C-alpha cells in the first residue's frame, strides 16, 4: 500500500479541516495516510518512507507573504526533508481580499520544486471556509496522479 504524509499548519482550524478531508479521500482511494501538525514534525528526513507528501499551510499578512507560524520552521529547513524525486502536493486556506491570496501555497510549491520534488497536480487554494466536496475532488486528483 502506498503511503502519504500530510503535514499542515493551521491557526483557525480551516487548514486542519482540509487536511482531514484530504486524508479521508486518500484513504478511500487506497492510500495509507498519516496526518501531522507542522509543530509536531522535524524537516530532517521527513520524506523517508513516504510515496507522497502533502503540505497544507494558511497564509497571513497583506504586505508580505506570511506562512502560518507553526509551518515556518519546517519551511525554513525543507532542504533537509529529502524531497528530491518525491511526489508532492500543496494546499492552503487564505482570504482573497489580501494581496497575496494563498501566497504560502505558492512559496511552498516553489521551494519544494527547487529541491527536486515532483508536483503531482496544481495546488488547492481555498478562500475562507473549506468546501468538503471541492477538497475531496482535489484529493482524488492527487491520488490519481501520484
């Protein structure tokens, strides 16, 4: 069975909810999934033993792109995660009234790609409260391409 690790950073709970929906959809598609809060993981060797990594992070800030606080240490050390050749997908929640709507998602994708990760599909950017059906459809696409 293929293994997926979902790591999220969430302040209001929206991104955590999305992580749960993504995990449920991947389980339904036959994946063994593990969901972890970014505050509970270390970047070193994070990708070991995983066939797919999913990163979820909310975006804060209007002037600059600000990653969710718990996700910052992971992002800063992502070069230690072993992403080269690994399949990755990124999701996040934000507010489209801000200049950098879901900018954290773009930043994580760019960094992962620069470290040799293979993005399996386009990111999921959610404006406000997550729509379960939208999340489940995206996760099915991830599973089909991973």
